C-alpha cells in the first residue's frame, strides 16, 4: 500500500452531522472511508467526462 497523506478538511457542523447520520445507515465504517470513496468516484466520473469531451473535439 502506498504512503497515505492526511487531509485536513473543514466542514460545517450541519454537514458533519448529516454525514454521521448517513454512516449509521450505510455500510461505511468511517467518515474517512466515505470521503475517500466519494473522491474516488468523482474523479472517475470527471475523467470519463473529460475523455468524452476531448474525443468529441477531435
């Protein structure tokens, strides 16, 4: 496994509480796991859209 980098992200109290409530309902074990998954999914989506736009412009 690669070395991990610690992100320090400020969020509103409201967002923090909503995430804590969601984690209780879903299979995510921690806030960190949720954020890593969300970032991974978003990057995958953005890269796919970028490639589609780039291919259309060729």
